[in-house]
C-alpha cells in the first residue's frame, strides 16, 4: 500500500524563526488523511508549548505508533512511525539519531516506517528518543534522564542538526522527493 504524500500550508512564522506555529486538529486530519482524528491519539493541542518545538511529535496512547509533523518550505509534512521498545533485560547506552541525546538506559526506541512506493516491501528505521521529545532535549528542557554525554555546541547548530536528521529520514522514506 502506497503512503500518500499530503501537503498542508502554514508552518513557521518566518523563514528565520525556528518556532513551530500552533497546529489545529483540522491540519492534523489533513496531514494524516487516512486516520480519523481520534485514531491518531494526539494530545490536547491547546496544552502544547509550540514555542520550543522544531517538529510536533507524539506517541499514540496504545504505545506502538508515533507521529511526527515537520514544517518544511511553508508546508506541514507528516510521517507515521511504528515504535518497537527495547525489551532486552540488559541496559545499554544508546544515542538518539535525531538529537544525539545519549541515554544510559532505555531512552530510545526503534522507530520504523514503510518506504512510500515500495508497497510495504521495504521499511527503514532509526533509534530515536522514545517519546519523540528531541526538541525539548536539545534545549535541556527535559532532563529525565539527563544526557550521558553533554554537548557544548550552540543551540542553533543543534536545531539545524535535528531538522536535517528528521528531513533526511523523511526523504529516505520517499515522502519529500518533490521538495528536495
């Protein structure tokens, strides 16, 4: 089954701003048209602190799916992810491939998605912060657990790296081929 590519306009306040504009439930339905709003399990949008987000990500209450919405070129792009938690009894050090937060324990999960156009025959995946809270991690707004290896680079470079990683993942899933 092919994954549809849907574009929703109105993403950021300005080209130089890294602040994500508030997303409405209507825009959620437009980004993920194959899902009903209640099936998405989105959090209460009125309670989201949009001023600290580079992308909007959340985990479905069932725990096995995640959703990410990224503003790109004045459009909102979305990707549905399947989350596989580390069930191993052995705690290992893992690093999020998007924000580079290093966990001593089980802070990451394997997120995967089907590659668009492969009819479900091909998937890609990455270890990502298990709550999809990378925007908070790069700003040190979420310290549970603290990073095992703190970074000293400027926030604007962390933001650029995070946005580049999310964009590259979506591109590898063939969801952005018409914009790059």
